[in-house]
C-alpha cells in the first residue's frame, strides 16, 4: 500500500486562499520544502487553480509525467 501525503500552504487560520481565491499572502521568496517534497513523491495531484498558480511560479511544473491536475472545466488539457 502506498502512503498519501498532503502538502499545502495555509494561513494561520487554516485557509488556503483569501477572498476571490487570492494567494497574495503566500511568501514567494523560497520554496519552503516544495522541491524536496516533489522529489519524494511518485505522483502529484493538484486542483486546476493551484496548477495555474504553480505554472506562474515555475513553468516546468507542466512537464512532469507524474502530475495530475484536477478540474471541472470541460475540454481542459494540461500544457
């Protein structure tokens, strides 16, 4: 059986996005362990909005064969 890990940036009150899905509260001066976490997993699942945000930080995210973006938009295809 495989392990499942949940890696998320959240505010002190447990929110992962502000009003209107804002993520302007996130620190972008470091990766805060994401690269190490990414290397340690076989597959990464993220929502479409998180996927879009990740692409804005690092376009190479879309090149991973182990990435599964979830979405509810008809006809969506990852880059």
